[in-house]
C-alpha cells in the first residue's frame, strides 16, 4: 500500500485528524509498516509542510530518518511514474498528488489518502488503473470486530512531542482540505 504524505506528518510533530501509523502500531488495523511504500516526493512534501509550520529542523530530520528506515521509498523520477503522473493531471489538479497516485498505479498498489481531490476521483482511478483509493475510515471498516471510532492523536513513531516531553517545541496542527 502506498501512503500519502498526510499519514507521515505526525512523524514531524504535525498533528492530523487521522493517525494510520498509530493505528498500525497499536494493531488496530491489519496492516504492517513493512508493507507500506512511500513516494520520495512525500518526503519533500513533508519537509515543505513542516517548514511552513515552523517545525524545528531537527524534528523534520528525525521524521525523514524514520521514514527512510521504516518504509520502502519509491523514487518519483522513473519514466513510468512521470508518464502516469502526466496522465493523471486530467483528474487531479495538484501535480504532487499526481505523482503519489502515479506511484500507486505504476506499482499496482492500493493508495491510502485523506486528500479530498484524490478521494473525489477514487472511482475513476479504480476503474482505469484497478487500484483502490482508501481513506483511514475505509481501512478501519475492513477490520473485523474493531471499534475504531476514536482516532487518538498523535502517535509519533518514537519521536517525542511536547505532550510527552514539555521541553520540546509546541505541537502544530495541520488542517486537511
């Protein structure tokens, strides 16, 4: 499964409304970190969002290191990903999102995202590329006998937050569109 950038943001102390990595760590969903793939462009996008929110560079560096050690990172400069991302421009206006979706379609992997523009085109993407586009709720619904109505936040993949260590900088919240 390809992870969209949103799910990586808590690693850089950016709070989001859904915490897929935390749910995986708590075994609330039947996914394994080792099965997750991240587009290299998501690391750039995480850095850009963290900088915009004035997250300390050290926190961003730790997040990048955690991503590189925990996930398979797929480069976005492969010809087939570039070609697919250009095709996807007719469905999705944001080019970085096109690259992330193109990574999923090229690898024939399902995509986990909270992005409203991608989710709005999930049926078209499924029909044309034969991959599923799922958000956290979709993933949680696939779990047998689990009550996942509460989505505790944040899980920081071993990175301390102000809530865990008051000596660290404040925890920033990133609003999803």
